[in-house]
DNA sequence: TAGATTGTTAATCGATTAACAATC
DNA sequence: TAGATTGTTAATCGATTAACAATC
């Protein structure tokens, strides 16, 4: 799919292109030029064309880009042109929020199981067809259902051990919500969501813009 | 606090420095050189020194950095050396996850109110001393409690209107979980957490590393 | 003092933007 | 065909890394 190695800045922008193209498509827009899209998205037209051309020529000179086609192609690049199953480790507030987040299903992400080690959570019905499983049964589950993606939504102390168990059971992609940098083999990918750090960034921006506050 | 304008790459790394320094401090480490820290964090020593020197000289030649001091100073830069109040709009799964997330409190972030417009959620006890308020009372609450930070955890359709109301009532920092790019005045800062896009990035990484899969 | 390590300047690298020939 | 707009090369900008004089 990807030819050489694509910079993380480009990868980070792809879902945003996808979101805007999806909206254009819904609004019945058939074609768009990089110049028009650049205005809507507040980026340069050059950047759009450069980014897309990492993956192929999706446009046509003199015409621009077909919205529906480009939307589909970016979906393929992102790997969401298919069903992607994932399991969630941690049935706390955050884990349940992830499990109940309808938006993912729309993108082809299906949460197929949820695990926790807390006795008071095991067996809990999540109202979306899922019941919290015992984390002790993780290996057995993955042996029977070879899922390759997992979200880790547990406190950081337990995260490295869980990550290791997941990887040993064949998980190749970890969506990590724990406040720790996981060390993983080369063939395993990690995407971090560090909420505390995101909030600190907001705090920095706020206080540097408003130095007088409090 | 910040002299010129600091690049977002630097700002993004600050909370990570803060996290590692906090761990070193807890482990009783008194001093550390940029070379040692660079090894632990898998970055270059040059980058650490460059980053820190955007904000001042926190080290000492021949000695390195005092861990506790640097930790405190980065905390000041991030604006978390004080209490930061915030309100949460949206008492769905994600809003409740944010509201119950103990880690923020430790960093001085206090969630002081929670709002929703859904009748079945208004009045709900969140078990952390908060009760879900009626979103219609947002303006009145902010008039009485001039909070400057707010998290938006509602579907994207309602987000622009809510953001506008927040800003009109004096909110200056928005932690945005809705899948939309908010347009805000110059004196208002936004930090986005786009979970769907994060998951798509994970999907991209996974499928480009494992092109054979499914 | 001598050794260590910073703060900072210079060199390199990569990403973004501009320009334009190719082409629909 | 002529006009429009891409794909792509070249120029610029900014961020990262290297180097080293300053100094604790």
C-alpha cells in the first residue's frame, strides 16, 4: 500500500482528509480541486497534493479530484475498507466509553470482547451485546479468536504486562490509553492516547495566551 | 512564561518530559544529565537541551539537571503549578469517563460541573460529588462560576453551538472531543482529541506493517 | 584545578511551500 | 482547442542534530 516510509505528519493528516471528504460527499459534492479543499481545511493546496501523491495519483489535471473516489481510496490507505476487530482491556469508565462509542462501528471497527480483572466488573453487561470477560481468560480467547488489535485502558502499572500478554497471543496493533510508553517488537504498532498529556498541552496553551489569569 | 512562540512539537514533548521526571523523582533520583535522560526517553540529548532552553537555563554545567527542580519548573511552564477548574459538556460515556478520571485531579485539574441536555441524564449522580446539570443553565453557571476551561464531549452536530456559548460566557480553553474543527477567536485555545482519527492512524500503521493481513 | 555537562551556535536534515511543465 | 489543475521538481523554511566554547 505505502511505497517508501511515510512521515508521521502525513499519516496524521490522512484521517482529517478522510473526514472532510466524507462531509463533502454527504453534501453531494462531486469533484473538488486541491485549491478549494485547501481553503476549507486551512492548509495549502501544495500540501494536499504532496500528501496524496505519496500514495498515488488520485486526481486528474484540469478537473481536480473526484470526491467519492478519493474518499474510498483514502479509506483503503487507512485500512478501513474492511472489518477491523478489536478487543478492549479494562472495563473502567474509559474502556466502557470506548466500547460504547458508536462512531467506530461506522468506520468498520468492531469491538468483539472486553476484559477486566476486577471481580466486580467481570460478567457486567455493557448494553452493546458485550459482557466483561475475566482478564485471566485473555489468552484462551485470543487462541480461539485471533484478533490483531487491542485497546489498553487500564492504569499504567498493569499496562506493560498486559501488552506483553497481548503480543504473545498475536496482537499486532495496540491502542494505548495508559500513561506509559510501551516497548514492543518491530512488527507491533502502537498508537498512544495520553489524555493527561493532552490536557497539559491545553493548559500550556491557555496559560501562555493568558499569562495574567489566576 | 514563554518568550517567543514555541513550536507545537516542543509543546507536545513537554508533558512527556514531565512524566519521566516525575517517575525519576519518585524513584529518588536527584540529578540527571541530558545524556542519561535521552537514553531513558529515546530522544537525543541535543533535543532535550534545545527544548528546555526555549524556556530558560534549568541546568548547571558539569552537573546536569536537578530532577525535582526541573520537574517543578516544567510544571510551571505547563501551568499546572496551580488549580485549574474545568467543566465538562456531555454526560455520555466519554464525558463520564473524563469526569471520573482521577489522574487529572492529581495534576491540579478539577472538574467542577458537568452538563447535558438529555432529560434522562440531568440530575444523575456521577459518584464523584457531581450531579449532571441542565445544559440550558450553562450561561447562568458560568456567570456565577467564571471557569475558563471546558471539555466538549458531545456529538459533533451540537459542538459548534456549544463552543460558541462557552466562549460567549468567557471560556478560553476548549478540550474538544467532538469530531469537528472548532472555529474560535484568537484568544481562545483548542486542544483536540479525535479518537476516531487516532484509531484510523493505528489502522494505517497496522495494515502498512502487515499488508498480508485479512 | 580538571572533568563533566550545559547553553548555544552551526550544520544537517526533512517537511512545507512555490513554481511550472505535463496533461486532461 | 484553451483553460484548468494536477503531479512533480525546485526553493524555502523550520526543526533536529552535531559541535564546541563557556562554565560549574
